[in-house]
């Protein structure tokens, strides 16, 4: 899926990044004056452009920004503004002041009182949903590879788990695409009515889509459990070989460290996605769920990928 969108006649993000290689500073200094601050901003903009030019960079950036805005939108009603603090100070001086009791706040503001932060978060969320309309293409490629058969050295259990996960994500993406097109008036509601026992509303179909997503996320736990089992047997065999006095590869410790780091990182990612998938897949949702919790889960889940892509934008 292509993330590169440019105005007619303008260079793409990748082309602009290549042209900026000669003018990008190698080191970033702490701003001490207006000039160095401008240089810092310039460097960040060039790195951001490089991020957007990388495959998956746009989706990663939008995801990080989206979940950050969710947290900000959740905290905004709870963060006292300057005027609120002033009223509270006046209330301390004048107990009879009408401002003595702060106004109640809500977890999520209603449609008539949506803050600019929440509005921007919603707009980015809709943009990400639109970009995911092309998500079936890589899923089709993955499914085609799995159906072609597993490699002789591949574990059959892991292959079956990957097939189940791919089918789950494909089902989720297909159902979400249909709902998105119908909600925006692109496709006929008769499609939803056919899938939903005559009901043209998309709410129930979205629920089934999220249940397919939950199944796909759950497959990661099965995969990690199987990988841990295989790795445990491998290390036990290697330990026995070492006790027998047989020589081992010199890079075994480094290989073990890489496996452990990736395994724990994958566990953190799927553990962060799981409560979100469970919330949307259930009819009533998880108790206490709010924008703040969703934002934290999304940031934790995408932090590894975002950090890797952002770190790759540093010029040598």
C-alpha cells in the first residue's frame, strides 16, 4: 500500500528526502538562540519527511498522532485552565462565589461540545480508516503465500496459526471496508442488509469485524507460546550438547538475546492490542474504557515500530 501522496507537480516525499540529504545536519544541538532553534525545527521537519517517505511511515505516524490526541482529548477536560484556576482562587477568597463548585465534566464530550483536539483525532481516525481500504492487497499476498504451502523447515503448528491469523485479519478488513463504503454512501445498504439479516445498519457488522480482529490478535499469543516451546527445546538440546563437551556456535548468546528481545516486544504489542480488540468486539464494551485507555494501548502497541522508523531517519 502506497503512503505517498503529493500535489500535482510537487516532488514526492521520497524525492524530497533524497534532495535534502546534502542539507541535513548530522548532529542536533540543544537550541541556545533563535538560529539554533530554527535549525532544530528544520532538522525535525526533514526527518519527518524521511519518515513519511519510508514504507509504512505514513500509517505509523498517523497512528502515533491519533492515539496521542486521544490521550490529550481525554485529559483536556481534567486539566485546569488558567481561567479555572483563577476562579478557584477567587472561590477561596469568597466562599459565596458562584464559582465555588466546579462544573461537572464528562468522559467524552457530546457532539455539540467536541474540542478541537477530539475533532482532529476523529478526522485522523477517519483518514486511517480510508487508507485501510487498500489493506486487503497485502493480506491477499500473505494468504497466497501461506496457501502455497509451508517450507520444509517451517513448523507446521506455526504455519496453521499464521493461516488462521491471516484469514481473521482478511475477514476483519473486508467487513470494515464494506461498512466504510456503505457509511459514506459509496456502496448500497443492500449489501449490509444481506449480511445482517435484513438490517441495513452497519453496527452489527462492525461488531463481527472487530471479533475477527480479536481472533487475529489472539493468534499472536498462540504463536508466541509455540515459539517459546520450540526455543525452549532448542536451548535444552544445546545445553545437553554443551554438557557432552561438544562445540557450539560462538554467536549463540547474541542469537538468544535477539530472540528474547523480539519475543518480549511481540508479547507487549499483542497485550496492548488485546484489550482494545476485546472492548470493540463485545456488545457492551469493557467497563471503565475511555479515550485515555485506548490512547495508551495504541501508543504502547505501536511504540516499537514507530521508534524503529523514527530512528532510521537519522542521517549517518
